[in-house]
C-alpha cells in the first residue's frame, strides 16, 4: 500500500544507496562541473537539520550584517540556490508551475535555460560574486575537490527531532503527500526507505572532515543553546570580521520568530497542503530541541535509541537529545 504519492520512480545511488528521484543521475553529473569560487560558502545538510536557518545566518553575515540590504526581502531560496533541488523540481509538473513559484522565478532569472540541464545549477552559474549555496547531497556526491575550492558548513541535528520534523514535512509537501503514521515513517527512515536516506553516511562523511580547515561542523542543538557563541565561531571560519553588534543583528534577524514572520523560503504556496501548512507552519514549525518527546512511545524510543547507538558506533559523534 502506498503511503506517499511520490510516483516518479526513485533510484538508489551507489555506494551508499542514497534514495533519490529518478532524474538524479543526470543532475549529479552536472554537479561535478559547477565552478565553485573560493569565497562561496556551501551549506550541507540532511533535510530538516536546520538548513534554512543556516542559509539565512550565512547570507545575513555575508550580505546584511547591518540589516540594511534591500535584497534581504527576496525569498531565501532565490538569494541562496539549492543545487540539489533540480531532482525535486523535475518531479512537479513544470509547465503548470505557478508564476509565483521558485521554478518560475528561476526561469525568469535565467531565460533560455532548459529544465533538463538543471535550472538551479544554471542559475547558480549565472549568479555573480560570492554565493551561499545549499545542498542536501552528501560530500561523497559532490566534487571530490570541493573542500580544496570552497568552504562548507555542515549542520547536523539529533535524529529523533530530525525525523519528527521530516515527517511533518512529508505530510505538508504535496509532492510527498504522506499518509502513514509517524511510527511507520520512523521505521521507514531507519530502514533507509525514505528519500534522501541513508542518513548515517551523510553525517559521518562530514564528521570525518570536521577538522578540515574548510569544513565547519555544527550541531543544531548547539545553535539553539548558544547562538551568539556559534556565530563567533562562524565569524572566524568565514573571516567575516563582524563586530559583536553586527553578530547581535544576525541573531535577531535569524531568530525563529523573525524568520517565521518573513515567511517560507519557498514562495510557491501551491506546493503545500494548505491546511497542514497553515496549522504546522511549514518550514518554520516549532524550531525547538526535544520535540520528539511529544511523539515517541517508550517502545519506539527504545528502538530508535538502539539504532542511533549502533550507528554512531565509535565515531565519536554525540547528539544532545534534550
Ligand atoms: P521543526 O520541524 O522541528 O520545527 P530545514 O531548514 O533543514 O528544512 O529544517 C527545518 C527545521 O529547522 C524545522 O524544525 C524548523 O522549524 C527549524 N528552523 C527553521 N528556522 C529556524 C530558526 N531560525 N531557529 C530554530 N529552528 C529553525
């Protein structure tokens, strides 16, 4: 029985068996030929780990530390391209795309570019100057010399909160339209049967590079616990030289409530299940650590805790769960 109406066929990409839409191999080839610039910053995450938050943090640090840049009102995904989005866009009916949609916006930005070649990637090429680039692809699927060329900020989140967030997102996005229970969803997640899975190699590949000078590894929970302190670290990593006052501006502008009040990074409301989007908040749902406690039965919790422990193994990764 189908729990999700994601019908466009999926593929598993080796060596780790990443589950992606069937169009992905074509775009993965193009990803290899993207020209990264030394001042680019790539935000890399498994979905629902705090991608949007980090994109806005980085964009604000780089381009709007005094909160006076008029460009800041553009939708985040227009200011910061998601180079892993072409595989998703291809599965919506592009010809029917709402003129407000991100896709339509991209087409306006890059007239004459064709969808088959990956419009997000082409838009990125056409963006002048320094860029904040989003990707859900893991390090292994990005060019092997990525870290020689540019900086990467990797955000990880404790898997229990991540999966709850992912579940709500699977329900809210029409392209997924997930109908199953949370329990079923979590089991599918642990069995690597959801798009973007498996999660462990995604996290571990970045974790192994955490001491690389061009990779900054940060936990969502640490951002929540001490945002000012984490921004100081980013200020060093990026050599942005922002003052304490400017960092405070960034904190204020990227707080959950101010980001939520400015609206979702995807401007096209037709992509969402409207009622659920309104009631859950879409990309800005709760923005807290430990929400999983409101959703897990003791049995499910035990099962997932074991799964996490087994997969962490001796890697040294430590998630804060509260
Ligand atoms: P919840 O669903 O738990 O609320 P992504 O951007 O990777 O899709 O991640 C989305 C998650 O990040 C959502 O988690 C969302 O609420 C949270 N988030 C977004 N902006 C945030 C912010 N400014 N502060 C804290 N959490 C934020």
